[in-house]
């Protein structure tokens, strides 16, 4: 019976370790997902900063352009107006490009974060599956050991009876 208890104890220990590993792996992947979410937020903040900086530089450009136009004695009509409108359109296109590129980067980070969390769930599920396998093999081993011990005991008692019968033949009955 001692070996059976040892097998069961080792199985229980292995079960606990597998559960702990599953939780640790899931926590690690969840932390990775959290970090990636934070990166997505930082990309959004960087986008806002980049647009703000672009707008600041664009205002400087428009101011310098306006001063140059008035210095040259040209009024804001005709070619000067077309240039100003084209610059404004280009500025909006640049803002849209900054926004689009940052949104792609944010979506990528969110996808990576979701993937990390999914991997964490899968690690936890794999640990649960390993725990079930451990339970099954431990129970099987314990049952097999008890069955073998029982059969061994039966074989030993039968051998003892045969031995007793050969020592004490006939008159004493059979054992």
C-alpha cells in the first residue's frame, strides 16, 4: 500500500505544478497583452503630438508665405490664392496620412494584445488538459498497483496452501 500512496502523492504534486504553470503562463501572456494595449495608447498620443507639431510648422509656413506675398506687392488672389489652397489641401492630406498610419499601428498593437491574451487562455487550457491526463494516469497506476498487489497476495496465499498441503497430506484436510 505504501507505493500506491507515493504514486498518488506524486500525482497530486504534479497536478498542482501543472495548474501553477498554467496560471503563470496565462498571467505572463495577459501582461504582454496589457503592455501591447499601453503601446497602442502611446501611439494614439504620439499621433496627436505629431499632428499638433505639424499644424504648428504649417502655421509658420503659411505666415512666412503670407509675408513673402505681401512683401512682393502681390495681393492674395489668383496664383497666390491657388498656392495657399493647394498648401491647405496638402496639409490636410498630411494630417490624414498621420492619422491613417497611426490607426494601422494601433490596430496592429491591439491585434497583438488580443493574440497574447488568447495564447494565455490556450496555455491555461493546455495545463488543464495536462492535469486531467495526470489524474487519469495516477488513478490508473494506483488501480493497477492495487490489482497487482491483490493478485500477488492471492498467488502467495495459494502457494502457501499448496506448500502446507504437501507438508500435511491427507489426514489433516486441505488448506
